[in-house]
């Protein structure tokens, strides 16, 4: 939950972004997502591991690709993660001292959420952030050109896509 100070700063347009990532981490992860689409023949995705910062933002440290956790995750052409693979993800988080702070996956065209995306959050926890990259991640899409959604529970989502780098900031 954002602090009262962050809410006030948000009203003034001065709030810290909700999500941060070093540009080199983002670019490498997005390039790998594109590579795993097999030239646009299937979707790909990753868990975004990182930590919470004192200012209330979340910082992405690394990508852990769905098919590294669940080798069958991309077998059908769309992302399907079996629940039996999640203990492997939690072990990766424990071993690195990080948590899942968001997820990202690619779509063939736009960055809107599909009905399946809305009905099946990767991490069904209120406040979880889900990013969607258009065009199978070709062209290395950046905040402002990607979908950014927050799970509110009970099948509801808030879109932050139009906030661009005010919501998700890439840093040097």
C-alpha cells in the first residue's frame, strides 16, 4: 500500500514510479523474451524478480522465464503455467533473496489484456503487476508502449498503461 505521503505526492504529480528497472536488465530481458517467441510463432513470458524499495516502488532485478520454471509453459503457443511448477519458482526466489514483484508476457499484436489474462492472473494476489509487450516484443517496447495492469482481486484489474514512465521508470 502506498503511504499517505506517496498518495499526496501522486496528486501533485511527484510520486515515485511504482515500478523501476535498470535499462540494461530490461533490454536484455525483453530481447530474450523476443528470442523465445521463435520468430513470432508463440508467446513467451517471465516472472520479474526484485524487491520493494523504501519509497514504496518495486525494483526489478532479473527475469526468470516461464519455460525455465515450467518446460511445458510455452508448448501450446500461448502461455500456460502448471501449478506444479511454482515450487521451483519459490525456490529460485529463496535462493536469490528476491520476490516476484511483477510478470511480463508478449502478445502477437497489441498490449491489451485478453479475457484469459484477466481471468488467470499469473500471481493472483491483490496488487500484483502484469506487463504485456506487443508484437512479440519486437523493437524492444518501453513503458508508454506496453500494457501495465494491477490485479485488484475478484477478476478486476486497473490499467496503468497510459501512465508510461510515471508508473514504470527505466533507469541508467
